């Protein structure tokens, strides 16, 4: 995403003028920088209250008179969420997601000739899974494929899938590439 510089000028309850330029990544906005400014000057509250207090101060109303600004703040936040919905959306896949715009394709180079690498490092052989494990692997792989994280492929190089349980109890799949990685 493009970075942009957002200038802000606000009055705090001490009537000082804060002016700063900060490099931010969308969806961070002028409002979030105003919230940071307010917090630095001892004005406390939830982020929504802080934003409303900042707006009230800018409009020349007393610091405590921020209730009227709440509707404006909720509208601003709604617009931000709508504009950057893909950044806030939690995908439904059970596995891992990768933003390909942030993590580009990675090129691997072998540190020796391919024929010098032992076959059992290239292809670990087929591991036996229980019926329940096969079901979990299929569901997770289908979700990852549906979300364009993985795609079907065929190769002489292969490592087995392993199922792990995350702290929250969800299942995930991982692949142990240590045997392959030692040749890169």
C-alpha cells in the first residue's frame, strides 16, 4: 500500500497547537493521529471519545462537550471501514492467509546439483493418516485453495502435511520443509 504523509493541527485543552507530519499506512487517518495527539496531552477516554473530543476542540466547543461529535465520528469510522473493507475483513478460511501484495513470490536456488540431493530428502514418502486426519487436511486444503493461498501442483519434491492445534483450539496444517531447506 502507498504510504502518505498526513499533516494535523489540533488544539488541546491547554490551548497549545500541535502540528505534526507523520508517515502512516492506510487506513490510518488524520483522526487516528489526532487521537495520538490527545493521548499525549493527558486527555483520556476510548478512541471514539478521544476522536469526538478532538473534533469538539477543533470546532471551538468546550472539551467535555463531545457528545454531539460522536455521530460525526461514527460516520467517519463507517466511511473508513467501507473504503478499506478488505483490510479489516477477517477471512473465513481455517488455515493461513498471505497478502501477495506484501509478500511477493519467492525464488529458491539449490546449493548443489539436483541429482546430488538424496531422494528421501526430495520426497519424504507418503505418511499414513487416520480418517479423521484426512478429513481435517482436506477441509483445510480446500479452504486455502478457495482463498488463493495454495493451488494444486505436482512435483518430485514433496513433504508431508502435519496437523497442529492452535492455542484457541483450531486446527491448522503445516509442512516440515527442513529436509528440503537444507539444500537451499
